[in-house]
C-alpha cells in the first residue's frame, strides 16, 4: 500500500449562520475535510496517514473520528499533546465570506519531530489550517529532508491573530521562502491577491516564481472554479516532481488557465470547500489522472461538498455513496 501523509490541524468548529440556520452547529472541521476528500479520491491501494497533533482535552473524540474513516492509519503519526486543541468559531456573511475566531491551539511541528513520521510516506499533502502547523525553519528542513512530492494549501499563513483570537488577513511574511518549500501550492483568490500585492499583479508574480522548485500555483475561485500557473515543462505526475528541484532552469514558457466549474451550488454549506478541492486535486494526480481531468474533478467535489453539512460522512457523500445527509 502506498501512503499519503496529511499534515494539518483537526479543529472543533462552532459554526454560526450557516445555510440560514440560527442555531450554532458544533462539529469536527479543519483537516477533517481534507482527510475525507483524500479517502474519497485516492485509489484503493493508497492509505491516508494523518500527521497531526491533537490536544489532550479532545483526544478521545478525535481518535474516535479518525478511526472511523476507511483506509486511514490513525495510529502511525497522531501525537497527543497537553495543550488545548484548536477550536474555531465561524460566522458566515454569505456563501464565500466569513469571520474566524481562534481559541486554544496545539504547538507546531519541529523537523526532528516530523522527520521519522514522514520518512516512509510516498507523498505529502500539507494544509495550513491554523497557520501554525510548522514554522519556516521546519518547512525548509522538510524540503531538504523529505524526498517525496509535496503539495501545500497555504491558507492560514495569510491570517494573523488579532484581538480575542480574531483571524485577520495579512500579507505572507517571507513569501518567497515559503513558496520554495513545496512542489505545488494552493491558495484562494483573496490570498492570491495578498501574495501579489507587492508586485501589483499576482499573475505576473506567479509566472515569475514557478519553475523547477515550485512547479505549480493553484488558485481556487469559489463558484467560478479554479485557475493555475504552471512552470515550464510542468509534469502532472507528482512522482516526478522531486527530480527537478535542483535544476537551475527548465526550457519553455509558463502556462496559465481558468478551469470553470461545471456545477455550481446556489446554496448550502461552503465550509471546507478549499480543503476538499486541494486534497481531491492532489489525490487524483497521484492516482494518475491527467492535469485537466484532476482539476475538473476537484471543482466537482468542491461543489458537491457544498451540498453536505460538515465533515461527518463526507467521504461517502463525495464518493457518491450517500444520497443525502441524515437530518438528525
């Protein structure tokens, strides 16, 4: 069995004003969406390995949740820590706008902690759910010390922490260094604009930075689908990504395109759509799909996620094995 490592943070969400509901909903979120999407999208010969720190206060329900997912190895790389687990309060102001307020938080990984956990993984999906999964030094060490392909959703690296834990958008400090730590990165449209603010044009910046080290920047666009900028000679097979890391240059031109969504949900729950998109996209590339089919499949699954509330049972819903959510 091949093994996909998933680095992120399991978060206990309290969600307000979701799809018109006045009563807050409490449930697992954060990397739970990416795990469900990976399980649904990967072939049967892959195992998903969560690489997570979980606060002792929520360790029992967290492990129970992880053990309930098929083809997930919940024992190999989950570490229980004494700090309180991450809890986030989400308040929606429409389908694509929300505020986040953070409480608690597990400590970041160091490279000495990560090294033995990732050594036998065939590929690595990193999702900065909290933005504190690892610091830049650990990311640099991961780049130098891990030989497999890496895909990272940079999401919460673009969020600072303001008064009373309110997450506040910010430009990414040392963005060039962060981008060199992964083979492919993902962000949403607002984060992409923040990334390109210093240049004035994020697309020009993206075309400048992609190459042998960072091969691909994927940008999720909500209901409009997704877009990408790929370096010259981009190869959609992630197993070949590590081979170019130390090349000075690759001949050819960068490519970019918009991949429109084929289906759009007018209403529902948008929580976790970016996580589902990224995990699905990377999983389908690992499965051997072509570049455009993998992008379209990711768009489709993100749209399907909108029609399901929460991460519970999401892997079944994404795989088409759950007709509708249990109303209870």
